[in-house]
C-alpha cells in the first residue's frame, strides 16, 4: 500500500511540473484566426490576449461585412487557442487518471 501511495505522489508531482511547463508554453503561444479568405486576421496569445489585427483595406468599404469578418476571425483564433491549450494540458496530464469532464487548467 505504501509503495502505491508513493507512486501516486510521484505521478502527481510529475503532472504538476508538466502543467507548469505547459502553462509557460501557452504564455508564449500565438495563434492566428482568419476569415474572408485571409482578408481579416486576428492573432491571440495562449492567454487569449489580442496581439495583432490585420484587415485588408477593401474590407472597410462595407462596415457590416467588416464587423462580420472581424468577429469570425476572432472566433477562429479563440477556437485555435483553446484547441492548443487543451492539447498541451492533455499531454501534461498523460498517465494520470482524471475524472471525466475535468478540464485543466482549473
């Protein structure tokens, strides 16, 4: 029993170290979402901070279209950042049995 508890504690410590490393990687991660065939691009950090927005001048001719394209590009970037975050966190917790539906980071 004592050996099993020790192994579990070692696994938990490795997972904690892996999570810290994954969070550091996410802090430097940048993803770019786009819409309109690249007419609008939004770059976000892994912490969901907007780093850059690029809009082709032709988009400004139609304000309603511009709003839609910016929204779509932002949502695309958020989805990519979430996917990258989920991938890194699942790698960090590999081998540790987590309850179904539990998302990291908490």
